[in-house]
C-alpha cells in the first residue's frame, strides 16, 4: 500500500555541526546503508538517552537564557514523523533524498558534535535537482534546516524517492492544470530564456542573471547573435495563473534601447514600444517542439501535471 507524507512541505537540511571533520560526520549519517541518520549539533546539551523532548527543552532554555532566537532546525526535528521527506547534500555536491523512519531522538557524540539524530532511509539522487531546492541550499544566511512549502516540489520529491528506492513507497498525486501553470519558477524562467535564445537569435549574458535575494525588475539580459544587427534585450517572467506584468514598469529599459520580453498569465499593455508579450500557446508549442533537447530540469516535470499537455 502506498503512503503519503502527512506534511505539506519537504525539508532541506545541511549536515553541518561544529565538529572539525565534516567528512566523517557525513559518512556517519549516510555511509552505512543499514542505518542512516540526519544529525544536528548542540551536543553539550544532550544526554544521549534517546529522549528528544528533554534535549529540545534544554535547547530552548539555553536559547532563552542567552538571548538567542529559536533555531527552526530543532523545531523541525521535534515535529518530524515517519515518512516525512528531507533533502540533504554531501561534500561532493550530490543531493540525497531521505525518508524519516520515525521520530527524532537525542544522541550524544561529542567528537562529531551530535546532540540528536533522525533515523532515515537515504538515497543519493545526483547533482541535478529543481532550482528551488538548489536555491534553498545556497541561501547565504539560511538556517541549518528549512521547509520548502510547494506542492509541486513535494510531489516531485515523492516521485524522486520512489525512483531511488526502486519501489512505490509514496502515492504521487498529479497536479491539476497545465505545465506552464505549475512549473517551478526557476524552471519556468529557464524555459522562457531558452525560448528567447532559440526563437529570437539571442545569447544570454550569464553574469546578468538576477539574484533572487534582490528586487530587480528583470531576470537577465541578452545580446543579439548577429553582429550586423547588434541589440540588447531583457526579460521578466511570472508564473502561476493570476500574475500580471505591467508594461510601464519597464519604461526605463525601453528608453535605454532595450527590447523587453515579458511572460506572465496576464498583461497590462499600457505602453507601446519594443515589447514582446510571449503568448502561452507559443511557449507551449516551443516546449513540445524542442523538449528532446531541453534540459531534464524542465522536462522531468511533465508527468506530474494532468492533463499532460494542457495549456
């Protein structure tokens, strides 16, 4: 019988305590397939007796007494249940998908600075995961663990675990609606960028890709490939079903001689000029015609949506 996670999120977690030998820590957690763990630190507050609540209470008291903010990682461990899904990463940059096998418990290893562990079944997935998962790991000020609340990412993670485990542990529920309505933001942006480069003969300036910690109005910048007709362009992408892009927000780029590409479910066309409003049908046609050469990061989502080719 297939199961379903009781949570509406997956968790990304860094295997990183205050120990001096992180390679040994990761080997302890993932290296023995007969028993694998996710581990967190603060070993100086752990009794190692298996009682996570006592450890959690000690951590909370310490944080309060020393004026520290609560660390969400300890709360995530406290709320973990069997079949919850976690993503972690090893020192080679490979991602691992993990299924909780039960609740967290206190565990004492002072050399590795382990104060608590969560027993898991873990499988190495590889280097390529959705952009939203990658971004969660790469956030410069991110905590040790972070919840990712996205239904598409959750269902994709279930399918990823089933594939890695070689058995259908989780029931994967296709998401109602179209590929374009539900494609995660990083992959939708990559699809639109690919469309512009192929259909309009531009190349991407990789150093122009916007940091998602900023509020800039564009995703990236392009240059034309034809030296006889030089030109510049920018693009903004909004996914979902109700987002609106307003042409006048990009007047500064138009005044600067840029062509502006916009993709969104809806447009407020309150300006004239060199603006290309990318139509949903055109983008879906591009996907169907070129999906054999598009990155797997985009095409791997198709089976999660029903009906499959709807726009």
